C-alpha cells in the first residue's frame, strides 16, 4: 500500500494515467479554492458574480500551478520558470475566457450561478489538462532538438 501511495502521489513520472489522476486531485483542490472564492466574493463582499468568478479563477490558477508543478508535471521539462508560468498563465487566461463565457451562458439560461460554475469547471478542467500536457510535450521536443 505504501508503495502504491508513493507511486500515485510522490514519484516523479511521465505516465499520463498517473499524471491525470494527480491532476484530478490537484484540480479538485484548486476548484475548491476557485469555487469557494467565487461564493465568498459574491455572497460576503456582494461583488457581481462574473467579477467574483475572475478573482476566484485567478486564485485557483495560482493554486493549480503550484501544486501541478510539485505533483503532476514534476518530471516534465525544466524550462525558465518565468517563461513557464507565463505560458501556463496564458493557457489559464484562455481557460478563464471559456469559464466566464460558460458562466454567463448557463446563468443567463436560468441556472443558479454556483451550478453554472460547477459545470464550467468540469469543461475548463479538460481544456487545461490537455493544453498544459501539450505545452510540456512541445517544450520537451524543443529542448531535445537543442533549439
């Protein structure tokens, strides 16, 4: 059991199944930060739900980045950290665009904003994983060619 837990959570790996499992774990935690912040900013601070959504998304993005680097993509290519975060954030900004669009669409269609957020989070999660995995794949190819 100890060996399995080590393999699932600690050992550096490029195994996409383990990375996806870890990304679900990390993404779940980041989603709690994101959705919790959305609720707090909207209900406690009385901000408009789309503004709260952007703030929560940013907090979730930072949480996801830090945990993903540590747990999910630790064995992936080592590139300039500032460049890596910039590209990671760029993917996140596209995700934020999708998230805000989905939030607006679903809420405008009559869903409670928190239900809209849950649906949107699932859809954006899929985008984020494959976009980030693709990023590390491309950067790894470039490094191997010495560019």
